[in-house]
C-alpha cells in the first residue's frame, strides 16, 4: 500500500479513513475453503471499477485440497505484477498464518480467524494483528448449521469493509456467480457476506480507500490466461481440438470441450497425447487448423508428430502450458524450461514457429496470431504459456469481438492442378488444398512425412532433400522478415537491457521502473516471437552494454538459460548473459534487481547499480 | 488493446476449374485411380488388396476427391502413394487417430485406412482399442503378414509362437494377438476377416465394411513373400489349404459366438465375425453440437462469443 503507512497503530477512537493507490492482499487457507472464489470476486470487482488488477495463486497438488493461497493486487495505476510482498494477509488457519506471515511487509496487517489461529507474541512487534472469529461468526450468520461453509464469503465481507469496496457491485457479482444454483446457496452466501460487512471493526482497524483510477474507455473483461487463450482460439476460427488431461493445460481443453459445440465444433478427449496431436493433425489436414495442447510430459509425447507436421507442412497449433520439469516435475509450479523442446524438440531439421504471450490479454491475441501463422505458412505453431499466466486472473479491455472473429472454413473450390510442395511457390510457402477438393488434372496430392517431390511422392534424391529442407526453412525466414520488432521499455539506449519472455513481463518492467527511479540505466525488451526471432534485434542490443536474459529456468551446463543460449547462438554476442532461477515461483522484482547487481558486479570493479535492490520493493 | 498482431496473409487466389458434373461422370477405371507403381516385392499379397480397392472405387462410383486414403508406416502403409485420391502417409502406428481427425471434422468424406499388423497392434495397439470403442466412422484394412516387412523380418505381434525372425532367432516366444478377439473385446462394431488369395471375398468384405455405419475393421491375411513365405498356404485351396467361411448360421450380433469363432485354430474362418449397430462417435458428437447450437440459433459466432465475454465483466 502506498500513500499511507500501515505501521501507525490506529488506537481507539472512530474509524479513520486512509487513502491508498494500491494493495496486495494474500488470502491463505485450504483449497476447499473457496479461497480462489474470493480472489475471483475481488478481481472481477476491480475489473468493473476503475482499478487494475492482477492475481497469483497456487493450486494445491493434492486432490483433497490442502493449503492454498490466492494473492490479489489491486491498484489505481498500472499493475504489472502480483506484488513481491503483501500488505494484508488473511489467514484462516495456524499453518496459513505461520506459513505466510513472512510474505507480509513489515508493519502490514495480519487479519486472522481467531477461532483457529493462535498469535505468536513475537510477531506482534512486526505486524499488526487483527483477529476476527471468522468460523463461528460464519456459522452464526448462516443459521447455526455448525458448518463453516461460506467462510470465504464472510472473509470477502471483511475485505470489502476494510477497503470500502463497492458493496452493490459485489452483491451483484455474488448473485450472478450462484445464479441457477439452489436459492438457499445465494441466500447463505449473502448472509455470510453481509454479516461480515456489518461486523464492527471500529477502533481496531481503519478503512482504506482506493484513490480514483484513470477513467477507462472500454469495458473490462476479467479472466485467467487459460480462458483467454481458449477464447482466442475460438475467435481465430478453430473448431476442432484434441487433447489428454494434464495440469495446468486441462482447463483449456475443458473450456474448449464446453464451448466449441456452440460454434458447431468439437473437442475430443483422446487416449493419450500422441493420439491427440495426430487427431488434430488429421483435422488440420482436412482443411481447418486444429489445436492440441499439453504441458511438459505430454508435449514430449507429441514431438514425433510435430516433426511430421513440419515435413508434411500441415498447419497446427500446439499449446504448451509449461510447469516445473523434467518428467512429472512440479505439476503446479511455474517454470520456463520448455523453450528448448518447443524450438528444437524432435529429430531432423524441423523448423517450426514458437510464440510466447506475455500476459493474460496477450494470450487472447497471440492465440489468433498462432492460428493465422499456422495457416499462412503451413507450419506447426507452438504457443508457450506457463502455469503463472494460466492461472492468474487479470482484467483487460474487452476485445472488439466482431472485428477479431474470423471464419477459416476450408475452400473446396475445384482446381485445375495442384502441387502441394511446389518449389517455385513464393518463399517456399505451401498452401494445401483440402480433401474434398476436385482436381481436374486427376493428379491428387499425398501429404507425407517421407521426403518427397513436389506432388508428395517419396524421393531419395539428394537434390530434392536439399531443396525441400531449404523450402521448409526459408518460409520461416520469410516470416521472420515480417515480424514486428518489439519495443524497448525505457530508453532505447543505456547500460543494461533486461530481456524477458512469457509471464515475466510484469516483474521485469517493474524492476526497470524501480531501477530507473534509483538512478540506474536499465531498460527491458520482451520477446513474443521466440522462433523465428524477428530481424533486427541486434540493432536494439547494440544500444546497451549488458544484455541480461531473465528467465525461470536453470542456468544450464554453460551458464545460460534457454533463451539466453538461443540468443547467444544467434547473435554470437558475449554481452548476452543470463539471470535464472528455478524455484517454481514467479520472479519477484527484488530477485531481478539482485540478479542484475550480481551480474554487473561480476564484470565490473565498480558497482554499476546505484540503488539498493533490497530496498527496491518497499 | 495492448497487443499488436501480425496481419494474416491473403490466401492465394484459386483458379477455379469447371469439371464435369457428378451425373456426367463415369465410374473411375483402374488407370484413373492408379498412381505410382507399387514398390512392393513381386508376389506380395498387398498387390491384391490394392487391386480390390481400385475395384471398390469403380464398382461403388466413388470419386477421387471424396475418398481419403490414409496410412501409417510399413510396407503395407505405402498404400496411399499408389492411389489417385487425397491421401496422407502419417507416422508409424498413429494412422487411426489421424484418420479420426479427418472423419470427425469432415463427414462428407469416405475415410479409408490401410496398414500392417505391427502398425495396428504393436505401436498402434492403444489407438486400435480406442478408435474401435469410440466407433469412429471409417474403413480400416489391416494387411496382416505376421511379420515386420519394411524393417526386414522382425517378430510382429501376430507372429505365431515358434516363428523364427531376426529378433527371435530361436523362434517367437510371446503369445500372438488374435485380431478378431482384440477388436471384439475393444468394442468394434464391424469385425471381419479375409485373405488376399480370395479376391471376391476381399471385395465383398470391403464393401460390407464401407457400408457399415461405424468403425469397419477387416483383417486381411496378406503374404509377405520375402520374409514369411507360405504363411497362409493353409488358407489357400490352390496350395492344398482350406478357405473356411464363417458358418451360414452364425449370428454376427452374438458377441460370444463371434469370440468363440475367433478361437478356431489357424487358418480359422473368413467372413463377418461381428457386426452390430451402435451410435458412432461422429453421430454422438454431432448430436451434442446440434443440441448446443439450438440455443444460439440465428446468432453469428462473434455474437455468441460476445455474450460469453459479457458474463466475464
Ligand atoms: C516410431 C517408429 N518406430 C519404428 C519405426 C520403424 N518401422 C517402420 S515400419 C515398422 C514395422 C512394420 O511392420 P508392419 O506394420 O507389420 O508393416 P509391414 O511392413 O509388415 O506391412 C517399423 C518397426 C518407425 N518408422 N517409426
Ligand atoms: S517385404 Fe514383404 S510385405 Fe514388404 S513388399 Fe516385400 S513381400 Fe510385401
Ligand atoms: Mg506386417
């Protein structure tokens, strides 16, 4: 929270009102308490107000629930990350209290369920403790069924009170959320919410009010990255998909299974990931780009078929929601360690396209872009997202749906003749004619994984293998020439350029702002087009002394993360170095700044970073 | 909007042809459907399966563009190159899910899949089971030669015990798969068996499989003269064997009777072992789609999506 300091104890007297521009609230409990639901309500409310919002959550890896957290950062200005440290912790249990107290900034507020939490007197020096008997008050408010289901709504009521949130809007959201369910559910939810909102915290805690945000033009939509990506695929015209469940990809397949029939399409749950990619390729061959997806282990299984798609030049979109690897790894944690398999997974020379959206909104548009590139270049496109983008909720401006929705039904107009692998095609770009198309010459094409001639018939010709390999490569070089160069965040020249990709965009930019505020020359560049890279990055790099690639993966055998290694191979520039971590968590702003300090210290006798990273997150 | 995206390219303009109307077309003769000359060894059983596929296309007045010929990898899986139709030569063992993608997204096409015993029951075993139980509409002919042909004589999942191969020099040890039993147990709705030395019967089975509304599976014994010569002499009357048809009184809807029939010692029976009517995956999916779409009648796709987004505000 800024503009007010929470460490001043408010003492007795009437409730004070403090004005704030943003707040980071962490809710900790067990997953069956509906922690995610509170977060969802807060995010949606912010989206309907003039606030920016970003969330971060952990999904428990056990089925029966277990500890779960949801962190929401609401701000009147631009919110770039979910926040390094929380202003408020709402702790349901002793383990939530003990496990998360350290994530709260000194002087922050610990709001705890006094029915379950015993306060550690030592910690009372550092944090403001506010106890409310959440469990018993919930039971009481709903009518003494002795079950504390609805605790989450009670907690929401407390937060609403504390931050003077719009109760009318929240009530509406709650009613909408439970609409269509048993009437008593809505009633109980509102009873719990209202009881908490009416609970007097007078003299214990002041009220915090968000300063007015910037008026926004359009309407905001609120969703997580998996949803955004799924709807993007629908807008792009994808009507067929196939997959096999795996966290955190499953949400996308469940969404498509539910939604696609509305548009005349369908999504098939397959026996395994190999079947899924094969089925999607069959549908793509049949004339309309289809989607498959998975997370690490499943993507490994798809690699042979992706190689076939490169060889046969069949369009395909493969979503990889990255999680901690290798093998089963850390299924519910974030990592950016599938870049190599996305770019290079498979045998042979098999150039393909890899795109990485930077945030929830970007998931929507990048999905459309992926479909279009797959069609335009007859190539598999891998959409690399990760657990952090997949599960976090953001509000963004509603897309112009009518404008972005596209029809990509196959064209079955009869043709005179057709060569699927025409070597004289501009830039070597193949455009297949779908089955069902009559070809007057009577010569029908075969799409194939064997090296082939222009009609798709097998060949062992050294010349043709050379020509066809070049064809498959040069079409992506043609694509690279069309890709827009990313814009530098901050000045286009300076000392340090941080390079990021995927979900780290927010914290990287926040790190740039903090560093610049401290007088350091730091800018950043975010890459969405991972493979091929757009032409001209070297010009941007030439404006900086240090290029530091920030990514959530290991520094590898040679000291560079996966993107850093790719960039070094591409630009042969020794000033490209890496800032890595792989603890399964998103980057904190502080960690990035610390990484910069360490890297610079290793190359320069004098510290080049004036500001103190440790203080930067305050 | 904070994201800028690459504009899609304009698709190439198609020079539209104006071919004959279907009513004026003649059934396709062999020379119009034959493509590359097959690369099979002279005498390979697969030739007769190909010849009968041509016959089927002619007899049933199937047009080039309406058939899709799909295969995995193997000698037998080279099939698509030899046929003038839209075709796909996919990867080893995965032809069925690929064909399912075609079938489920394009109900206007006849989907034919050809392959070998290794492709079907070893690397593709999982897909065989699941495509059968889903009952995806297609015709699948497994050219079973009891051996791996393309990779030159390794044991196949249908090799009989004792068969000497390069990987079982002392004779094959593992219990072979019985394709009829496998298919019935998996929930296939059309299960038939034939052999390349009886062309009329092969054609008859192909027609019946094609007419079946669902997953039509045929095991066609097809001799590999190179690596398993004489394997099917016992089923060939010209070589002193016996071509024993499924008894006339066999009830093909009786699962147990079909299973029992599949238990007969080699060379076993030929004909339709099992045939039942069960809703296809295609029909089941179409039903869900139709029912869902009824709620959105008259709405453009973007309007449907807009409504969803309205709920996410
Ligand atoms: C993933 C993979 N593994 C192995 C191979 C090598 N391979 C090609 S065909 C084949 C077996 C073919 O046997 P079958 O399916 O019975 O066909 P046939 O040649 O006998 O007609 C094998 C092992 C391959 N192409 N791909
Ligand atoms: S190796 Fe056997 S299966 Fe392959 S073509 Fe020759 S005879 Fe036919
Ligand atoms: Mg074989």
